[in-house]
């Protein structure tokens, strides 16, 4: 009796001690997280000379998030899953620190093992720790995993998925030896992260999944009511706003609302003078001091040579004094249009998840923060497709059907004005569908008047480029960009097709000229880049597409699947015959029209995975919820790790382009003055030139390239009535723009030059 009383007396004390230990451990995790964050934000090693954060900060910040996650889950039944997820989060951050990407034009690669061993052996040690922990955790699950794979996949299917998984994990290198070293390392890292994720979602108890089910389905849009009518819903609008906010934040904090590529300079300058109502500008008297890449001129006129479509769209932002917001807003529009298109081709559930994944895609967000053409081209492509689908659906309503057909045709024409090759691709695809629909193939028949109106919209807007060409080059069939390329790069240098005269000998061009072999190399560069940047997933972004391709019978593919495959095939084929891959700027940007098909096919691959998981489950919703949690976890990890790392490591001051002169002009009140920029034409002068007035005689700061003493003297004579500031550019200072002299009278500087 006394013994039992003693046991009953000690039990509450034991429970209290256990509760205290759990609480103390939880508080310790949170304190460590706070300490890690303070260390990361205060340690000078994570800052550059100007105080901006370096990409190395991403690992301690990921560790901070991981500790917060563990602390939050410490006294919850899913704490084991949280621990696995924390390991995956840190593991991806470690892998990113092994990559050499940076702010120059180059494809990212893992640093060679000997370099990692010499410079960062602790990264390899952390990878080894993750590997050991994952393999130990997998040992208890190995038999069940192999059994499930055997039941659900044939050997050739697994080999096909594995081949895509491995081949896309790294980008081909010029040195075969380096590529042979990198590919196994990249595939190994992806594999460990995949297994880590599997262990994390496998560790979630069934009771927790049951409790989470409605919340997870709400977050992913899986709770869609399919009885609702087609059209936008709150979920779609919310994720579109998320896409806009993400691109806006990246534009402000990473891109600094400033163009970074020569193409962007030309687009924005073009938009600025179009916004004033002119097609060209007067040729500057001292042209060499103001000239920029992709600009052409004759004796009287000066103009940007790229196609006019995107500058026309961007001009609206210039007119509203918010040019940097145009692409972020269009990124949100793309999400809405992708939702509407997917809703027409599939169901609301597929459309919602497509919109969510597109909004969270680093590729989509980073292109959306820029001044590049691709987001606008995608927006009008999606509008053309949605309008065509609505024209068919409303074909019995005469006016409605005709209006949608006209809008579709105009949108195709707009794509052609923005990116002519993509206009051809989109016109061919939608035109083929319209032709088939005219005969009632695949569903409701599209009436002939609607087909004619669609064609009229295409021709009316698309043909307007002929008038523009004539106004600029004197010939309707001579595009300004082609004239510029023939003049400055060599005849046929920018033409389609194969030949020794293609290209300009750029370092990123694998071989001189263009050939089928180079076409395959360019394709490898783009495919591996998409695997990295489509979603930024630690497992690779193409894994679910590979699952769909190899695990789903072609007979079970839907009509929408084949449409997505057709667009991918057309984009691939057309650009196979172009000499340049597009470079690493904003991932596979020449293939950007593939992004929505890739997202849709990823969602379809997820649905195939859920079906396979559910075949052997006693509670159908549990495998589905696990799969959805896995996708959400990958996206959140990418947001914390990949998107942040890419924004800091690559795009902040990308290529040395900086908006410093904008700040200096405000600080020193330049006013009506002449500012001489020392350094290279790009990035030094180009960074400043975009702030020039369109009228170079306006009572505003005028920035000129201080290239040679002779050119300086010529410019000083032109602006003899202005005070002069002299600024060293980034290539000289190895940091930001710095004022070295000023304000100084122009005459005094002329006397110094002896002219």
C-alpha cells in the first residue's frame, strides 16, 4: 500500500519534469534561432564593403528558420517530421553554398570537389552529415519503399524517370572532365534531398494528416467546388496578388528598380521616347558620348533596334511614372490567365494548383521583377489562348463569340510585335486549333465568321510592324534589329538556321556558327536551367513531369496535356534553329513560353503520384495529403532558400549595373548640369545613361561617357554653359559610383584639356 502510494505520488512529479524538459528544449531552440539570426545579420563576413548582405547569409538564415520550426513542433506529435524538414531546409541551403553562380554572365556550376575541399570543407562535412542521417532514417523504410516501387512502376519507367532526374541535375560544361565530376555530385545532392523530403512527409502521423487535411487542401486549392461556374475565384485572385507582391519585393530589394541588361536599357529608353509621341530621336551631336548597345542611327535619327511591342507596353508605365511596376503587374496577370486557361482545359482543382505553383515559381518571379520582354509575351500568349477558348464556348452568341475571337487574334498579333518568333509559334499553335475547331474537331464547332475575325485581328496588328519597319529602315520587310545585327555583328549573324556565319563569337556560344550539335548543347543548357529555376526545388523541378511522362500511359493523357506538350515542342523546335540559347540571364528565357505548360504538367504529374499512392491506402485522403504537404514544403523551402539566394547572389548589382547615379543626383541636386561618367560603356555609362532626358538639351542632368580626351572636349563644347561633375564608375571603383570632381565650370575643364 505504501509502495503504490509512493508511485502515485511520484507520477505527477515525473510528468512535470518531462513537461519542463520539453518546454526548456523548445525555449532553447528559439533562443538558438534568435542568436543565429542576430549573428547572421551582424557579422561583417555576411556583408559586402557597402553593407549589403552577401549570399552566404542564406545558410544561417535557413538554419534560423529550421530552429524555429523545430521549436514550434517540439511538443507536438509531428516533431519528428519537423526535424526531418529542418534537415532538408538546411541541406538545400548547404547545397546552394557549393554553387558558383554570381553576378557575371555564366551558367551556374557546383564547384569542383578539390576546390570545395580546399576552400569550404565544412560544406562537404554538412552534406555528409545529412547523407548519414538520411540513410539511417531510410534503413527502417527501405523494404516498404522498394515494395511500393515494384507494385506501382515497371523497371523501364523507373529508369526513364531516373535518367531525366540525373541528366538535368547539372548543366553541361566546356570541359568534359569537369562535367563528368559535377553531374554525379549534382545528382547525388538531388537524391539525398529527395529522400530527405520523403522521410519528412512519411514521419507525419496519420492523426495529424487527418487534422491537417482541410487546411492543406485550402492552401493548395484542392478543396475547389467543381460545381461552381467557370471564372476567377478568390483563390486565383489571392495567388495573383502574391505573384505581384513577390516580384515587387524582388524589384525593390534585389533589382533596385533599375535595368541590368543592355536589352533592358534599350527597351526602357525606347519606351521613354515612345511615351513622348515620337518613333525616333535626333542623332546626338557627339553620338559616341551617348551611344548604347542595340541602338542604331543615320545622319538625322537615332533609335533602339529591338521590336517595338514591349516598349509600347512599357511606355504606359513610363507615362504613369511607374515603369518598374509594369512587369510585376503582368506577372499577376499571367497567374490569372493561366488559371482561366487551365480551368477551361481541366478542372478548378488543377487550375488552382497551377496558379499557386506559377505564383511561387522563382523563374516567374525573377523575370517578373525585370524589364525584359518575356512576361509581356507570356501574358498576351495566355490571353490569346483564353480568348480563343471563350470564342469557341460562346460561338452560339454571335457578338460575344466574335469579340473573343477578335481579342484572341489581336493578342497573337501583339506577341508578334513583342517577340516575332514567339508570335509565329503562338500563331501557328492557336491558328491550328482554330482551323480544327472550324470543322468541329474535339468539341463545339467554331463558326467561320469567328475564324475570319480571329485572322483579321492577327493580321491587323501583326502587319502594323511592316509600317513601323518602313518608317525606321525604309523597307517593310527589314526589321531594325536585323539591320543592326548585320551592321554591327556581321551579315546573317542573327538569322535562323545553320551555318558558319551565325552568331557573334560570344563566350556563351559553344562553337562558331550554328549546327545541330550546338542546337542540342543549347537545349541541354536550357533544360538543366529549367530544372533548377522553374520551382527552385531541392529535388529538381522536373521530377513530377518525368513521372507523368514515364508513368502515365499516353492513352490516359488529356486533351489539355497534349496542348501543353505541343507548345513545348514548338518552342523547342523553333529555338533549336537559333544560334544562341538565350544565356543564363533569367534562366531559359528564350523558352519562357514553356513555363505554364511545365507548371500544368507538374500538377498533372502530382495527380498521377497521388493516384499511385492512394491505390494501397486504407484512407484515401492520407496519401493525397502527404503529397500536397510535400509540394507545399518544397515551395516554402525554395522561397526561403533558392529565391532569396538567387536574388542576393546573382541579381543584386547584376553585371555591375547600379542605380547609384539616381541617388547621387538627388543628394547633390545636379540640376541642369553635365555629368561625365568614367569607365566602360557597360556597365558604367549604361547605368547612368538610362536617366538621361530624351531631349539632351533639356534643363536636366545629362550623362555622357567620358571615353577619350577628344570626346570629352567635344561634349564640353556642346554643354559649355553647364557645371560639370566627373564620376568614376563601378569598373574603376570596384564598388559604387563615386564623384571625383564637381561642380566645375565646363570652360575650366576645357582649358585643362588644352582645347
